[in-house]
C-alpha cells in the first residue's frame, strides 16, 4: 500500500528542536509503511539542514528533505504539496510535536478507512496547547463538553456546518485529502507568517466530507521565546496579519456565489471572527505606547465597504462575558480605547474565568 499520511514540517533555524518531532514520527508503529515526513528547510542559517539530512539517511523510507531559499511559512507548504506522496496531508510546525500513541491511533484509523474503501476530505482531531509552567489546554471540536458528532463516522460537511455547532476549524486539528488540495490549486501566501489561517479556511470552501476522531494528536508549543503567537511578536508583525486578513476577505468575495447556503453562513461567521480578532489586537492587545488611532481609522475605512456589502455583524466583548462593554462600539463612538483602569480590571477577571474554564472543560 502507498503512503497514507504525509506530514509537512516547515523548518527555519530549528536544529535543536528537530529531533523531538522527528522521533515522534519515525517511532510510530506503522511509520515505515504508511508515513512520510517532508522536512522543508526554508533557508535556515543554523544546522537545520544537516540535522534533517542525517535523519533522512537514517530513515530513508520515512523522511524526505526539501531544501529551498527562504520564503517564509506559506512557501514551505507550496513546495511540499506537489511532491507529497500521502493520501492525506497534515502540517507540523517544527517547534511543536505529535503524541506518538495518538499518531499510532490516527494511522490505524486511516488504514481501516482505506481497507473499507472509504476516503474523506477532512480529518479533524484534538490538540493540546502547552503554555508556561506546565499549563496546558486540550482543544476539542466540542463546546462545553458536548460532542454531537459521532467519532469515526463520515459526515457531509454541509450537514456539519449547517448545524452551527462547529464555529471554526483550526490548523492544528486539520488533516486534508491531498488530492483535494491539488484539485483546488491550493496556494498559501508567501513571504509572511500567520498563513496557517488560510490552511484552516480556504479548503473548507471546497471539501465535501469530514470525519472526527477522538485523538489528541497535535502538541502545540506556546512556551517558546519568539513564537509567532507571542503577543509582542504579533503586535510587531501586525502588517502581516493584515495581509492574511486581506487574503481571507478576497477569497470569500471570489467564491461567494459558488457557496452553498450553509457555507455562506459559516464563512461569514468565520470572517467576522477574524475581523473581531484583528480589532482585538488594536483595542486590547497592543501596548498603548504604540497604539495609533489614525492607523485604526485607516483599517475602519479599508474594510467598511466589504463589511457593508456582505452584511457582516461583529462585536468584541471581554472573554469573561461579565463586563458587557463592546470594545468596537466604544471605539466607534469615542475613537479611543477603554480607560486604562477598566482594561486592568477586565484583565484580572479574564485570568480568573479562564482558569476556571480550562479546569472544568479542557482537562
């Protein structure tokens, strides 16, 4: 049987971390026969390429290396997809890792599907976010502990989306049928970070089927200095976030007339969510010392026509849901952020509520 699962590993200056995730791949029970690890070295300046080549020599049936000039995250995906041999493809960032028992489970499930003559466009699994001091949160497709879709059963994607239960898909949970991505000419924006948002949204426009598995596979590392989701890094690279948002808006407009009713609703909510997060960066996460009202006014003007044309409606309330003051409404009225004392109070409430939520629902 041919390779069933290709893991794309974008790599830039990760020589010290490469062995951890490579070990999690090559030690899988069915790795030799069914797994392919495509390490894409994105012009690293450290010994990443040497480390990757060494593993390629040790495990030639599993590890393949692509060496290319630096082009940032999206370019690594674009380089790997045309040569991926697996029936399915998943991305593993090189500062994260897979649970070996969970990878064994997933490979077994895929083998079973192949033996039964079943294939699916999307495979969705759980993942864990690892933060500082051993804190973690398990992210499942469920909300508040309820899981309406049976694990292992293939569903029509429109049925799942029309239920309104799945609010968004996340990159770490997703595995796609490789030929689906090739058939839609999937291309990820190059030269910038944060394009995993495209990976989690563009194929949803075209996929027809999905299966959920009760497998906690992806281990997402948030405890690394310089990690792209570090708030200080995000603020510095907010221009890149804007380019990704532009890509999502453009893709939505181009494909709007071809979408089913349920996908129009789902993708509308998805874009609303991304816009909400973008305003959150400006109105809450960004240090006041660098916040520019003029710049946020420019953003207002830039997306005003799209928001009106597609009848988008979104607000930004505190995560704790206790302080019912809409950040965006406040901004539109006063063209300034919340008072500092109110932001500090809200932050303290957020911390307490988040702590309780994780321990009740995400352990």
